[in-house]
């Protein structure tokens, strides 16, 4: 019985398509004219920022963002170097401790082996996290250029206004009236 229902569904379903209402095709894309110098191409901005960080921001007309991007890179490189120097220092101290735990030339005589291992792992983890932060700054640079180029076609002129007006409508189905407040936006 179930197999007959399944067969009927697969046989009758394609036939019922002929009885369906005619569908009107509506274009699902909007064409943007990039010949206007105020409207920026997002693909160009993204590629420029991927090749040279900050170039997409300059293309979009926002050169003030470039020092922020390079400041982020510089600070991140500083912290990568700082954490790497501390990591190497504790790694060397651990090697000295492993050779001779009673060596008087140890750089950290108050730390035992566990303390040295914890410090080695701590500074290595911080250095590695800063590498990921570097990649994150680079990715945010590209995303910012892309989003800013997409928003360049957004109209933010002074003639965009909105106002509240009283609203009065008559309901055709129930025969009642609706009174309220409407928000009118003029473009």
C-alpha cells in the first residue's frame, strides 16, 4: 500500500507541474555602475588590500586608516619579538638547568624545573598567539576594504529625511477604522 502511494506521488507530481500558475521571472541581481568615481569596485579594493595592506583603503578614499593598519602590524611584530626573546631566554635557562641543576650561573636560580617549563610554555604560547593575531589584522584589513567599497554606493546625502505623520485607514474586511502614527521616509 505504501509503495503505491510513493509511486503515485512520483508519477503525479511531475504531471501537476503543468497545472501550476505561470511564474514571473524576477531578476535576482542588481547591476551597479562602477563608472561613477564615487562608487568603488569591491573586487578591486579587496585585491589591492590583499596585495599591499592599506592599498584598498587608499583606493576607497580612506587613507587615514593606513596608519592604524600599519600601527597594528608594528605593535604585533614588537610583541612577537618580545615573546620570542623571553621564550628563548627561558628555553636556554631550562637547558642550563637540565645540564646541572646546581650551576651558579643560572639566570633564574629561584625557579625549579617545573617553573622553567611553565615559563617556556607560557612565552611560546604567547608568541604563537601573536602570529594568529598578525593573520587576523591582515584579514581585517581585507574585510574593511571590501565592506567600505560595498558601502560606497550607499546614499547618505542630506536629503534623506523621515517624519512622523498621523495615519488613518479603513479596513475593508471588518469595516472598522485604524488610527495610528506612521513613519515616512523620503529618499
